């Protein structure tokens, strides 16, 4: 079973996203600082950009600096002008909110093809 780390300061969004991930083990965090504390044996990171304490851009930089293997990072944002900074920081993909099951399915198939989503 693949492990996905969801990082977002909105608890309802974390629940929503978790419901879309199918057969994945999900670990969640409300900001980048907490995410780094939970960053062990992760197969995929999905992080919001705008968060308190440590934002998604800083989190992406730290993950890219610390990781031993190439872990896919998906940035999510409600602001289109955050897409370029996220990609420059090292995000593999950016999704703009709102997005639906189809977008998540495409991301999961691309980065974790062994996992399945609840909706085909």
C-alpha cells in the first residue's frame, strides 16, 4: 500500500482529498513544519501552497533538499499565479482548486500507478 502525505491548513479539504485517494494510506498535516515531522516512508506528497507557519513552497524546497529518493510532489493552489513558483521549487505537478476526481485519478495514475481510486 502506498503512503500519501496531504498537507493543507483546511481540515475539510484534507478529508475531501483523502476520500479521493482510494487504496492509499494517508497521513495528513496542517502545515509544512508538521509535514516534515511526519515525513517518513512517503510515496507521494500533495501540498497546498498557502499555509501558515511553513508554506508549500518552503516545504517543497526542504523535501527536495532532504530526500534520499525522488518523491513526487503535487502542489495544489487556489491561485493560478502560484503555479510557476511551485514548479520552480520542485513540484512535479500543480493542480488548481477546485479540482475533481478525474484530475486526482490522472495524477495518481502518473505518479502511483499501482494505487487505485474509488471512482473509475
